[in-house]
C-alpha cells in the first residue's frame, strides 16, 4: 500500500480530513491483509521532512520509527 499519491485538493475544506483518512486506512488495511494473505502487515508512510511536517500522520496516531536515506524503488538495483 502506498500513500505517495495522497492528495487533497486545495478547494476541499473538511476539518482533519487527511488524518481521518489515514487513521481509517490504518484500521482497515490490517484486517483486509489478514483476510487475503493470512498474516498481519505493518503500514509505512514516507514524508519529505524538508518539505512536509507530517502533521496529518501525527494526527492519525502514526508513530515515527525512523528515517530512511531516501531513494526510489528503481534505485534499489543500482544501490547494491
């Protein structure tokens, strides 16, 4: 599951919409994953700390467990 395309358009006005969507996804996705694959799955999200504060992630009770060095999936093959 990838939240890289998560976008709320500027003219949409709803209090705490982003954090509500993220918290609902965090509740539902592990259930769906268990039903489909038979085991639990942790959820991750990525924020560019230089550009974003991660406010909606924090409001949705997501926990910071660390920071990555960055890089796209396509860069994995060349970084080995």
